[in-house]
């Protein structure tokens, strides 16, 4: 047994030194679980702080973002509802009646052409001058001072003589020779008068302007009857007679009846005795009055176209209440 070698137990490896508490704790917080734990604690602390501040009133947490999206869809629906009742049908209704009324207007204007075909061709567009020729072959035409055979003779025109005329009497019975002529030898006949029936193309005479003396514009007329003319208080033969005017007496008149059967004496007169007759009336029957410029004429002329230049008035009622149309 002495030879037996004593076997020693193997030496134990020295144990690693134990870490202290601080080192163990420090190593934990540096690991990933420790960092996450720290963040969780920090977030919880911040959340608790925010809740505490909200309760105290320092900060106010409002769920504003929640209400904002709810309000946004509301106007979107309102806007969508507006175009839904599209105003397209009303315009269609409005346009329909428009063509319906248009033909009515056209048909209303149609009666106008019915009035147009009035017998107005005798009065075409007036012309300032017209050339007419003597139509007599074997005799001459007499040119007179005025439109009447009682006036003095200015000269005579041989057959086929053509002159320019500028005015006519309202009844187209006489025409006046114009001052300007193509042939200077006829200047001496200027403003002389020739009977229309002695000229060619007498139907064209109506185109000339009618001759209106200045006395007709003034209402200056003379008595043209040898028996005289009665003056009455009103426009009726039953009215009281106030005076009698003799042949060739001339007065101013300022008004007439609508048919020109009676003329009213004007207040202003050239002769003083006539002023007392102002407002009285005389009859125009039987060519009893003539324009003063024509008072030297012996022949009878219808002055009604000139009477019509005076204004129309409504006279006071006559004693009988009826206005007579003649003397």
C-alpha cells in the first residue's frame, strides 16, 4: 500500500467575484429591457403630469380634432343638395311662352298695312321746281301778275316754250314761274302766273309746293262780296249782328271752327275801328273772304286751304245751342 501513490483531488477553479448591488442595477438599466422600462415610466409620468395640469386648469385638453371632421361633411351635403333642384326646368318654361307671344305681336301689326293703302298718291314727294311746256300750237299763253285773269299782263309765251315753275295755287289752277330759268330771255317772266290748263303735263303740277302768301299766315283777309258781310257775336246766323263789313275791307282773324265755316276776328287790328269787333265771328260762305294779297282779283277763289292755317277753337254756346255752318 506504501507504494500506492496518493491521489490529490483536483484543484477547484476560483469562483468569479460577485457583483455588487449597484453594479447589477446599473447593468440592467443599460440593457434594452431597462431602456424600455425607463421610457414607459417616463411616458406614464408625462401623462400623469398632463392629467394633473388639466385638472388644475393650467392646460385644457379639448377633443377639437374629433369635431372638425364631423363639420366638414355637413357643408358638403348642403352644397350637394343645392344643385339637386337644378333651375334648368324654369328656363325651359320661360322660353316656351316667348315664341308663343311673338306671333301675337306680329299679327297685331298686320292691321297697319290695311290703313296704308289710303288714297294718298295725289300728294307725292313735293319738288321745289318743275319744267313745263306750253301745249298750245297756234296761240300764245298769257303770263299775268297774279293767279287771276283780272290781273295785268306780264307777257306772252309762244307755243312749245318750256319754262321752270316753282309753286302752285292749292287747287292747282295756276302755277308760278320760277326766278331761275335756263334761258335768260325769260327772266322778265319771273314770278308771273300761268293757267295750268294751258301747259303740258298738268297732272305733274300737284308735285309742286303750294303757294301760301304771308297774309294767309297772318290771317289777313278782305271782304270779297259786293253785298257786304255781317259780323255776329257768335258763330251762328241766329246770333246778334254787331256790324256789317263792306267790300275790300280787310281784317285780321285769329281762329276758326273745325270746318273753317266761321272765322273769329282778332283783338289786334291795323285799323282802330275794327278792335271793337274782337271776338266776333264772320261766315266764309259763298267766297265771302279772300287773302289780302288776292283782294284785287275779281274772280272767286276757294280760300279754305288758307283758312285751315288758323288754329281751331271751340266757341261759346250759341243762344240756340247749335252752331250753324253758314250765314
